[in-house]
């Protein structure tokens, strides 16, 4: 499922236009992104939690040459599924 398909389903379930549903889906994803950029976690009860994770700088190897390289520090996003989501995925 992609963002357009999700907006279509939201429009049908909420009895709103596809355009308005698309705006809602975009607003939700934009706000989750903004919260993570501010180093805040986002918790959706029953669905799961998004958290910003930091990776320290480290040494690595270039797989083509075997030469040691420096890998810069970076941030990533982690997601932990909530109980209701886990149960649903596992046939509960």
C-alpha cells in the first residue's frame, strides 16, 4: 500500500473527499517527521512508537578494496510495534 492508496481508504472510512484525506495523511506524516527532527518520540497507542536513534561514528571497510574508512555519525528512525499491531499481524 502506498500513500495514495492509504488516503483513498481513509476517505472511504471517514466519508470525506480523497483530497481532504490526502491532506490528513500528509499532515500526519509531516508531523511525525517534524517531531523526530526535534528529537521527540511519537507514540500511537495500540499501533507503535517511532523514536530517533543516534549512531556513533565508527570505522568500517570498503567492501571493494578492503581499505578502512571512517563512517560518520548519523541518525536513524526506529519503530517498535504496539501490542494491538503485533496481535493483528500474528493472527490475534
